[in-house]
């Protein structure tokens, strides 16, 4: 019984240590709305089609991705981090950060020709984006001022869609249907953020995609 308690305690302490380091690093993350991502492997004509100026920066996904044996530690850290974050606006930012990191990570995994793992990473990331949107809507209805978050959310959704459409140009044909399905998350999140901004008298970022 005592040995089991010690193991559980050490596990919790390890997770909290990793969490603390991550929180300190994340505090320095700047959603600087500056980077325009390009897929360098694209042919010239297709690259021109995706040169869409979306003012949003994707953070570095880190060295440990889902294809790494230590990924479970990182995933556990993220879950603990979310559980220990209670302030709505901070939690929205955290969900968005985790979503952005997984999007960037999935791109790296696809470039490493690990499409199956990349799809899993991408799917989880887009679900985090959806969670951030749902939390924003819920918090706004409860009286929380989310005006500072909505522009980030709208721009993030557009950036996610841009990157996903770029990925469609470089992945194998049999992977494309699964990636196309993930686009619905970013499409819906953008529309909800745009409508929320319009209802609050804010200018929403214009979508460069025809279907919006």
C-alpha cells in the first residue's frame, strides 16, 4: 500500500514539475499575428494559390510529437494543465495554444511521412479549437468579456483552414478525405467567432475563402 502511494505521489510530482516548466514557457508565447505559413514543397503554381495573408502565428510544436515514446508524458501534462486552469479567458487561450501546437505538429509529422499519426494529431488539435470556441460562447453568455479573445479565435480558425488546405496538396490521395473532414472545425469556428464579433459591434477579420 505504501509503495503504491509513493508511486502515485512521484507521478503527480513529475507531472506538476513538467506542467510548471510548460506554464513558464507558455507565458512567453506571443500570438503576434505575423507569420504567413507556406508549404515549401508545393509547386510554384499551387503555391501561388495558397499565398493567403492571414495574420496569425503558429507556435513551435516542440521536439516531442505523437510519434515519440515520451508523448504520453506531454499529453498527461496537457490534461493536468487544463484541469488546473479555471479562469475562462486563460483556459480559452490554453485550448487555442494546444490546438495550434497540434496543427503545427501534424504538419511536421506529414513532412516526416507519418500520415496516420499526423491525422490523429490534427484531429485532436481541431477538437481543441472547437472546445475553445464553445467555452468562449458559454462564457460570453455568462457575462464574461471575451472581446480580447474573439479576434485571436477568428484569425486562428482562418490559419488552421489555410494550413489544412496546404496539407491537402502534399498528402497521399487516400489520406485526403480524412483531412478534408477536419476542415469543418475551423470553418464553423470562424463563422461563430465572426458572428459573435459582429453582434458586439466589432470588425471581424475577413475570410479569404470563397465558401465563407
